[in-house]
């Protein structure tokens, strides 16, 4: 599992042997993260990419989607964080707001969580399994979020959502977005 920060020369790779490695020079050299700080779970079916805040130094990690941790020093040290996960809830992905380093989303098996303070506290903004999230920076505050049954839209930076699209047959398996001036 490879994670590359779009905000800094910071890369992480997790191995099936449980080690999380970090590079600060675009992959030219690698150092293992101390196992007391963070590990990478060998259950690759639940592997979660490292999440990056737009500040370039705040990093989120959850081995096998559980026991989330945050680093505020580009992955040198990690501290456990309380995201309010329900019993059996697993983090599937982290998604950052590139225009606001304080805002991050975490899609889980039981919903969508949002932070407005780089992960110090989290709020559940949806309670259905997440399959993808997209922030449309061409529109002020518009966030799209998909569950298995529908695509939702928020016009207030993810504070509240309403239904945008419901498939007539089948379900939503994966979701990502894109936008241009058109």
C-alpha cells in the first residue's frame, strides 16, 4: 500500500510484514516507522492509505482500518485519536480538503466522519457505509459523498447532506469525482 502526499515530499508504504515505511525525498530513501508508533496490518483486504492534511505535516493512519492515529510531525511520532468509531466500525479511507488544512473526512463501514480541527475531534455526518467522497472546489462548500445506495450532496462543507442521485437498479460500489470549469 503506497500513499503519496499531494502537499509535501512525503510518502508512506505499508508492507504485508507489518512495517510502515516513510520517505521524505519522493521515494529515493526509506526509513521504517518505529513499531511502537505505527504499524501496517498484514490483512491487506482492510489496508487503508495514509491520509494527509493539506498542511503537509499532519498525517492520519489506521492499521487495518482500526485504532486510528495522528501525527503532527510528518509521521515521526503518532498518537492515538478518538474518532468515536462504533463497535466493529472500520475506516476505509481518509479524504482531505486541499483548500482547508483543518478539514478531513474519514469514510467508514458505518458512515462518514468529519473533522474541522485536523483530527482533534470528529463528528459523524452520515451513518451509511461510505464508498467515496469528493469535494468540488469549483463551487463554494459543495461535497459529494456516496453510500452503497445513493450519492449525497452537501452545500455547507459536509455539515449536512441531501440525496443527489439514487440508482434505479443495483448499488454504488465505488465513487470518485472530478470537476472542471465546464
